């Protein structure tokens, strides 16, 4: 027998979780933009989106975040470290590719320095994922060896019932089990059919991509100049990506008072690698695009043993010039060998 969460019991669960001190986050569509926001009730949620435009990563690694408040006087510098509040979160309705993105980024944020901002939020959150029963032409999870029911990064996996009334509950971690044990009175024990999973075709051969990128002669290939011609360097593909993680640290304020902030940055921006001398080692869009692909499918894997892409397709779906990563990876896997 499997535990079932019926849609008409979701409000009761939300009340229980909120009473236990959790803030409940879910996809919410506002002004044509879907993003994870705090909800009070089930009807606030937009769970029928294939994917919200913004990822759950934004809640763990905000676009801008204060780190230190500083005050400089004649004799001393006073600093106050600013850390995120101790809020516990239920992240409800995450898609498998976005949950996987969090796990892909964990080693990066814990590598040479344990990023307290990322891990405080990670340790205080429960990721409740819903398997995908629909996809679009941009989804490519199966091309990066994930799937519409991948459990990577999830604490709980919900599988939609074929009758549309709710979800089958599968707890993956102890944290997920504890969350759903706390609402067991609102769950039913019954046999129910789950809906068919989305069929996501494999769009490129990732092994061939990795092999070509790892070949030192590929770095100077004319391929990069041809494929990146129409990229305008807007950075949308990086800002919407569930695994992109580049940031810059800047001081905002005057000579005496200010705040040191961590702000998203993007390898697509011309200033990303600009030296103070004025020299820029990546001085064309094609060298910046090459970096993005090399980082995701060669360097990151070399360092952390995993590719830095969960196949969500946002970089292609939202690119203003209809470019994105899929076309590049398809072109690489189709190169003559
Ligand atoms: S690939 Fe598209 S989304 Fe990414 S920087 Fe270039 S134009 Fe912008
Ligand atoms: S690179 Fe593109 S497809 Fe891969 S995770 Fe980032 S946005 Fe999604």
C-alpha cells in the first residue's frame, strides 16, 4: 500500500507545516513569470507549469545578498556578518531537473570554503519534487542522463495520480520522511494508478560531447566562432540556469559605511574576465560561449565528477535569439569523427 496525498488535503498539510514553523514555497505565476514564492494555500500554487521561468536555486543563492555591514572610523573598522534567517522551508512542486541542480551545485559551494549562505538554507529545506507528466520541445533531462522521475536532490517524490486527484508519496530521505510523517493524518493509504511520465527524447549524445570537449584541439576550433555568432551576451541563459553559480563580491556604500554584497555574475558578460589593466582574456562572445560549454561539460566534471547541467532547457527556451545550449551540444555530437 502506498501513501496518497489528495489535492483536497494539501491545504491541511500547508497549515500543519506552517504551524511547525516552515515557510512553504511553490511555483507561483505572476505577471507571466513563474517563480518560487511563499504560499499560504494550495490555490496560490501554479503546479501545472512544465517549469517556472525562475528556478528554486534562486531561494538558496539569491541574485543579490548582503554578507557584511562595515563601518570605518579613524582608528578602526567595525564589521557585522549578515547571515540568512533560520527559516525552515518546504519547497513544494520542484521539478526533478531543478532538484538535481541543487545537488549538482552542493560540491561547488562546499569545496575550498563552505558557503554558509548556501548550506544554511540547504540544511533548513525539504525538497518535495513532482515527477513530470508533460514536457516541451526544450526539455532535455534524458540527454544528460536524468529523467522526468529522477530523485537526485529530492527529499520526497510525488507522482501525480492518473485520475488527477493527487499524488503518490515516495519519501527519499529521512528529512522527507519526517515532513510527511508530520502530516500522515491527512494522507490516505490506498492503491491508485499514477499518470504516465513525460516522454523526453534524447537530443544529443553526451558521451560524444564530453569526448570532443576533452580533446585539447577542440579549444581553438573554428566551431566556437561559427556557433556563437548570434549570441548577444545578455546572460539570460546563466541567470535562469538551475546550476550556474558564478558570483562577484562588491562593496556598496561610501568611504565610511557600507555593505559587502554577493551578486550573481555571468560568464556571458564581457566584463566577467576583464582585468584592471584593460586586458580581457575572453574578449569575444565566442570565447565566452566556449567557456560556458567547457565549464558545464568538461571542467566541472573534471573537478566534481558530474556535468553542470540538469537538462531543464531554460537556456534554450528563454534565449532572446533562439540559441541556447541544446543547439551547440547537438552540433558537437554531430561533428564528423
Ligand atoms: S546564448 Fe542567448 S541567452 Fe545566453 S547570453 Fe547568448 S543571447 Fe543571451
Ligand atoms: S545549461 Fe541550460 S539546460 Fe542545462 S541546467 Fe542550465 S539552463 Fe538548464
